[in-house]
């Protein structure tokens, strides 16, 4: 988290450093009084957000750097900022929060859990969160650029005399991370990514040892071939039962051939 030069005041941004894993909560104290124009009239970020949260939006705005036009059942709501350094990022954050609110997500009460750090070719950094509410993960991907004003704060454990409370808090975060990595598409993709990004409170399953698999299959085939030899030796030693032993040997050979076909793909990529 860092500071960025922006008018009319300096704001903390998400910055380019990795954030700490764990739960965050919405904190608008830094942007709530930031000036914006609401349908051409002076207003604040907080007032614009409240107005849009309550509105029934029929059409979300197209991309806009200095202004956003929302079509609602009560008419247009246009939010604009002055063309000053850093001000466009207010609209970027506003749009994300409004989109979540329109999906029925109570952005002020959900927990935002940090899980990914992405860098573009232009050295832009994206910090990515999933959102937990009640017993559900309500959003798998919400990203903020490094230059966006910092609107989240780390959830601090309750001050309590209970010695077990910090451990319950840690278990709560571990529960949500494991739920994310096992039950959501985005989480499962994080686990399967070949670049192996850092996972939180979750251990990536170890890769299969194909060499060991091939050795085991080969050993089993050799073992079963020995079993084929036993009825053949019995047939030689006791000619009176040679027909029966030949049948047993044939059945064992069929079993070996079938198993060889079933395990034909093991190790083919070695």
C-alpha cells in the first residue's frame, strides 16, 4: 500500500507491493468526501455511491475515464470527476462497488479475502479478492489496480481475554480459503495453474510420480507372469492334469493382456 500524488489531496492506494493474505473489510473513509459531479452538480463519492446503490439500474455505463452514465428507471445518473491526476481512479472504484451492489452483494458487510497478485506487460499491478458473505462465496473475482484508492482495511481480531480467539480467527480464514480453492472455478484454476501461484491455507496436491507408476506397473506384470508359469510347471510335473493347468495358464495370460491394455497410457509422456 502506498501513497500517490492526486488532487485535491494525497490518497493511499493499493500500491504495487503484495498485500497480506486474509480478510479485509470495506473502508470508505479515505474517499467518501472526495468531490464528484452528480448530474452536473457538486457532490461526494459517498453520496454518489448511495444514490446508485438505491437506484434500479437498467443499463450500466460503457467505459469512461472521466464520467460514467448510468441509465436507471428514474432517468440518467451521470457521475463525473475533474480531469486531474488520480481522479479517474475514483470512478473505477465506484463502478466496481456499484456492479457488486447490483448483484445483490452487501459490499459494506462482506469479507474480502485477498488471493492473487497479477502484473501486466505495462507493469500495472492487479490485486484480486474473493468475497464471502454468511456461508457463501458471493463473488470469485474482484480486482483493484495498484493506483486505485485504498478502500479496504485488514480485519483485526477482536480484543478479548480468550486465548483461543486468535486461533478461531485463523481457522475462519483457513476455512474460507479452502472452500474457495475446492468449490469455486476461479479457486480450482489457481490450484491448477502451471506457474503455481502462492496458495493460502491450502496445500497444492503433489504431482504424480510417473516414473514410480511405470515401475510399479512393470513389477505387477512380472509378478503375474510368474503366476502363469506355475500352472505350466504343474502341467509338466503332472501330465494327468495338464489340460486343466493349461486352461488356468491361458486365463491368467488373458488377465495379463487385459491389464496391459488398461495401463497402456501410463508413462507415455515420459
